[in-house]
């Protein structure tokens, strides 16, 4: 797109036209893969509308989970926070998004807290996921940012409170933690 100032409007117009009988995931995905941040943002705005065809398209959501763009990953976490489940995805496929958001050092403070909460829920629902997700929470506990540290400590405390069997794994990852 040559006109960045119009990228948002052009994207919304194009997606509204594609939202009719012309809808195809591949065509819509090009807006999310754009190098233009304005275009990606407008595409996410369209996606968050419950009336859009992409809102419940499992193929589109599965592709979005693999996005290389930070801004889109943060918006996906926001969407997940508002929705109980993304169409056609299992919590297993969301782990890379959560990890990328939590381990990102440049931005996403509020999204990091939401991702921490979502990881806690995933571990409590399926304790077998602990081996994969607890190391990421351990990194967040050691964060220089106090909100991330507090949020991940609270998540770990909640995990141990509801599933005592995971305390040994948490203690292994964070030997400096003293449990009372």
C-alpha cells in the first residue's frame, strides 16, 4: 500500500466488500500480514466485530496465531481475554502466543498480565501443560517489571493452591521461592 494515511480506511472498505459472498480466508489474511501497522490494526478491528465472517473463521484464527507481528499478537491476547475460546483453536496452539507476549521486552504490559492469567487457567485445566508453561511463568517471576512479577507470583500461588502436586515443579524452577 502506497498511502499509509489511508491504509485504515482502505482496509475497512476492502474487508467490508470481501465480507460478502467473496469471503476467502487467504484474501483476508493478506491484510493481517501487511507491513502496514495501520492496515493490520484495521483488520483486527474488523475481526473483532461479531458480524464479520472472520470473527468465527477457525482457519483465519489458526493462521493469526502464527503472526510475526507483535501488535497483532497483543490484540489476539486481548480478544482471547474477552472471548472464552477462539474458533477452531485448542489452548495448546495458544502457548506460542502467550510465550511471545510474556517474553516480549518492549511492550504489552497489560497484555502480559492477561496472558499470565490465561496460562494459569490452562495449567489448572490441564496440569500436563505445566511442564511447557511453568518455565515461562518462572521467567515472568524474575521480571524487572513489578506488575509482571506480582502477576506471575499470584498465578503460581493460585496454581499451587488449587493443585498441590505442581508445587514441586514450581520449586524446581524457582528454588528461591519459600513456600509457607
